[in-house]
């Protein structure tokens, strides 16, 4: 079927492609198509004629062999002999044939021929009459045998008068090869049909003695030609010009016994026929007009019959003919595929399937207890070898069955003893499991099924350790190692079951050994201790779990951490430690109350328990600090996935009464045992990673690295040195001028702190300012900066220069309750004009508690001090708040200025800030100005006060006094 399908598909595709291309060129290939089709028809028709000739010759050979060359003696004469005038006519007993011979030839040899021909005709006539409607033998000495008998009974002169032997084509001079010859078409008066005969000469010792003949109806032959239709038609005529068939043109083969002449055809067509008859060419093609439509025609010669067949078609039907051709092609390939499938079926059946069926039948009979099966034939091929193997196997099985019957009796005795033991196990109050030597379960007693809630089918074939709950995954590996190394294990564990309550059991696994000491199976017994474990659990809850959230507390977390570290030290376990707290939790707790804070913590705990695995340890260490132990995590990518899940889980809004809040978490991650194999060190690493996550902007995670240790050590070093530096006054102030670009006059200075360490040298502010902020030292350091900058301003004024000085105020200073008093004392101490002191604050510093910030700004403003917003545009930039803040100056951040004029977006933002400040009556100062193009753009947009390297970098006080005259 597969080969047939491949042939069919390939043929269909080939035919489709060919027919597609033929559609374009068919009109130019009409004659070639007709010629090809005529040759095909000629070939097929000739093959059919040769087949008939071959059949007639074979029948002739059989007659010659059995009648002329037979040496058998014959005694007796045929029955049912009837005298009719000068001849003797007789029909066969079964009426299949009739014979005739003259009275003068009534010899013993003729009677023998008469009798033997009757027997032979009884055999030959039935199959031959399916292909011919007459089959006869005629000898020169007057004997005739014909089937069916009608021709003799009706006195057909061709047979009765021996007219056929006068044909020259039967004799050796014109037919030296003694082949079958075809007669011309003639009208049979007996049957009233047009007939063609196949005559085969008979020779005895090279002497012509007669012939055999086979008659075929002309109509039967013509049926082998293609049928005419509306698109294509044909005519058939013999060498005399008689029309044997002309469908659609004339009525030719009628029962009147007369054939029409070609001259009765349409004029153009008759000329083509005439040309074929006179030129004697094997192929002629031309065109003619009939019924006002032009036709093209191809005439080919059929050599066997000396006929001509002309096939013609309408010129306009060329394109439509391609559709019929498609159907023929596709049908041909389908028939081919069917033929291949049938052929393969027969071949496979005879060579393989028939023999396999015999083997299957023998196997089935053997399976039903039919031991005396016949021996299957064995040959050298695979099936024969299989038969031989089956024969050998059947002998062995018969021997085994005899021995098996003997053992059955012994087994019945053993089964009775085993049955008693089985019942004892089945009714035991302890769960029992039996396995094979590979720990695959083969039996569980009803108690085990009752304890777990699973039926027997759930256990059979499963590994022994599958009865242990997945919650005990850490323990399963240890049990497996003990069983494979010591073949024994005993301890408490939890069974896997479909019941809500956990099933704690005291489990014991022991081997069962055979007489030789080999282990054949294992038995596991489980005693239910759930009540004991539940009591222990309740006690542990009080000792090890947080009462608010139900999560593990710090004690239990440290205990689990120690266990995990111990497993990790054994080299086959890894885990990740997450350490995080909630961003902005203090603000929510302070604004909404502690009850809302507790509900928030409870909701966070609930979400964590839902999203994380049961084997992971989630702990609340205190306040809003949480820790998670993720078991089995040995890749950073997996830890990153869990961190993203936690952040996504916590980022969903939480409803607290009438308020809806959103929290986030800054997560520190460390991997064990890769980062450390010590408990305290691992906790420290997680804490460092968490603070780094907060430093990155919160709501993110960060993995521990050795750089964090270095950074922590450096931070600790700077913190310690910072305290010393404040006492030893290792700091100094640098001042960067603020210049009016219209007048090139210095209008003020920004004070910038610098630290020159006696050993490390210059330490940048980006390193020590955040540490001072975090430790609170910034308040003390900031007070020194304020006082020193005010003294500088006073010295400038004394020297007759502008004394405006700007000082950056940290968030810690701004929120300091003593800030107003400190400012007031410094102003009074340094005798500075308050209007010459400008305090710079960042947007983010003011946006936490807006109302408190506004109140603090107003207190500062009441001292006469000017206020400016530094780094404007990089923070919230909320216009609704800007207009409420009592500020005097906006400073455009250097990040917007540095890419002018290359970045159009920065230019638009800067221009918008300047325009907004002017509308709000605020002074504008641009930071980070370095190029002429930047200066030109700012001046064009009415911003003239600039600060940057275009005029000067930050300078020490001595250089400031040199700088002013040279600007």
C-alpha cells in the first residue's frame, strides 16, 4: 500500500505538472498529439490482435500435439452419429461441438480422430469460446470439428465444402513461418454477423494437412478501439476502402451484410482515405471540414489486419481535451497503484503470510493445550528457522509441563502455609510493605492502604521510597544511601497520602534473605505516630513560629540554616538565602497605625507562603525583616526567578481598611555553599547584598559578591576615619564661582567639601558623604561646613567682594530638629548677612512629607536665608509642589546641560525649565557649563548665571582671591 501510494502520488504530481505545461503549447502540438494517440491505439490494438493470434496458435499447437502426434491406441467409435446425405455429421455428447467427415473416409483413423477431437474440444472449447465465438478444425481430407456446432448444423459452406484450404496465405510459399493469418471481414450467414477469422495451418512432417480457425466478431474487435465522443472520433476502413466503422459519420457495420464505401464520406475526409489507400504510407495526417467545423486527422496502418484507422478531433477541442487527459492519467496511476498493492499482497501472502498463519495456528493450538501438533516444515529462511525453533520449543514445553504438574502439588502445600502468614500480615495493626530486591513494591497490607488513603494499585510497581511524603525530600536521599549501603533503615518520617492531616510513622525497613544469604526482598513496617508528632508540632509552634504571621521565627530559622549548612558540607546539597525587608514600611506604619502595619505583615506572609514551595523555609526575623531558605537552588538563574516572583507578588496592591498601599522589597541573595560555609558569614553576606539592593534604588535584588565585602570593609574604614577627620579637622572647602555671563561678574560661590586624608590622600565626596549621611555624622560635618562657609563669606565682604555663598544641605540635616537653632547661632556668630547665605536642597529631600518640608522651609526662610532647589529636573519635578515651596532659585542639573547642543531633547527640557522659572519669578542657575555653545544657548533663553568649568573649576580660598580680578 505504501509503494502504491508513493507511485500514485508521484504519478499524480508528474501528470499535473506535465498537463499544466501542455495547456500552453497544446494548440501547436495537436498533430503530434493525434499521431502519438494513433500510435498508442495502433499499439494497443495490435497487442490485442497479437494476443488473439497467440491464443489461436497455442490452441493450434494443442490440437497438433494431441490429435496429429498422439500415439495412443483407440478402440471404439463415437456415439450419436447421424447420416446426412453424403456426409456424416455428429454432435458431441454435451453439445459443445460437432464434427463432419465424408463417407469415403470412414476409416478407423478418421473415427479415432473423430473421437479424440471430441474429447479435446470438450476441454478446449469452454475457455476458447470466451475469446472467440467459433473454434474449428478442418483437414484437407474432409474432416471438420467445430464448436459451437451451429456452423455445421446450418451447413456453412466455408466448412462443409472445404473452401478455406484454397486460401493461398495458408500455404508454405506465402506463409513459410506457418504463423496465424487474419482473413478479411466477411458476413457470416449462419450467425448474421460480420466476422474476421484467425487461421493457423497444420503440418505433419512438413506437409500441409489442414488448419484450425478462430472467428471473432468484427464488432468485438471494434470495441477495442477508443470510443468516440464529442471531442474526438475515428473511422476504420480496410484495404478495399470499405468502411468498417465510422461512428458519428455513417451507419457502417449493419446486419444487412453490406459495408459502405469510403466515397460516401464527406468530401474532405474521403480524400484523406483515398490518399491512405493509394500511397500505402504507414501514417498520414491532414485536416477536413465537416458540419462547418474544421477537424484534424491522423491515419495509421494496422499491419495485422491490413486496416487503416483514422483518428480525428475538433481543432477547437484542444484545450478542453486536456481535462479528459487528466482524468485518464489520474485513473491510470490509480489503477497502477491498485495493481502494485494487489501484486504485493499476493507475493507477501504466498511467501510470508501463509507460512506465518500456519505458525500462528500452531501456536494458538499449542496454547489451548493441543500438544500433539504436526511438525512445521523448516527451511533455511527466517520463517523456516522460526518453525524449527517452535518445534524444539514444543518438545521442551511438553517436558516442562510434566515436571510442572509435579511441582503444583508441592506448591499447593506451600501456599497453605504462606496463606496463614499472609493473613497474619493482612490483619496486622501495623502498615506492611513488601518489595523485591530492587525496592519495587509488590505488596501492601490493608492497614497501609487505610493509613495513606490509596488503594493497592497505587503502590504496586512503585519504588519503596515513593511511600514517603515529598515534604521529606531532604530525608529521602539519606534513606536511599543507608538502604543501599547497609540494607537497613529505621526512623520517623511522613507517609505520602491523600488525607488532609499528615501521616507520621515510625518506619523500619529490613532485608529478607534466602538460604544462601542473598537478599530477595525487603519488608517495611510503619507504626502510626501522628498523635505524638501533632503534640510535638503544637509545642514547636509556640517555640519556633511567629505568632503574628505564622512564619518561622528567628530561632527556628537559625536552626534550619544550621541544618542546611550541615547538608551542604556533605557536598550534595545547595541552597539560596534571601534576606529582605519592606521598602517604606516605616512610613506606612507611622501614617496608618500599627494595626495596619500588622495586617500588612500578615498579608505579605500569606502571599509568600502561597508563591513559595512547601520545602522552603520562610521566616520573619523581626519588624519588617524577612528571610527565605530556598532548598535545592544551585544556580543564580533559579534564584533570580524566585526573586522576581517575590517582587511581583509583593507589588500587587494591598487593601488596608479604606487605604490601598503598594509595597516593595529590597532583596539580598547569597548562595551556599559557594559564597560561604559558615552560618554567621552567610547571614552577613545576605545583609550586605540587601543594603546594596537598597543603594541601587530599592525594589530590586542583589547577589553577594566579594566586592561587597571589600566595600563593607572600606565603608567601615571610612566611617572610623571620618570620626577622626572631624576631630582633626582634615576637611577643607573649595568654592566654584557662579558668574553672570552678561557682565562677566562673579555673583556667588558654591561651597564644596574636600577631605585630604594624611595616608589615603584625597577621598572623593561620593565615598564619604553617603557614609556620613547613614551614620548621622553628616549633621556634625554639615554644621562645620555652614560655619566655615559663612566665615568665607564674611572675609569676601571685608575684602570688598560679593559674599554670596551656596551650601548643599543633606536630607539628614534638613530633618534635624536643631537645624534652625544651628543656623541662627552661626549667622549670629559669623555676623554674615542672612541674604548672602543660600541653602541648596534636592527635590527628593522635599517630597517625602511635603507638608512637614514646607513648614521647615518657612522656618529657614524666616531667618532671611535664601533657598534653592538643586539638581532640578532629575527628581519628581512636581509643579504643584514647586509653586508651594518658598524657594528663590532653581538650579538646572548638569545632566541636561552637558549634551547641549547635540541632544535636542536636553535643549527643550532646559528651555522649558528656564521659562517655567521665569514665570514663577525664580532665579535660574545652570550647572556644568563647559562650552561656548552651551553659553550661547543659555543666553539665548535668558539664563545668564552659570556655574562650571567654562569659567572655573572649584578653587581653594587663596585661588578665589586671584581668580576674581582675572575673570
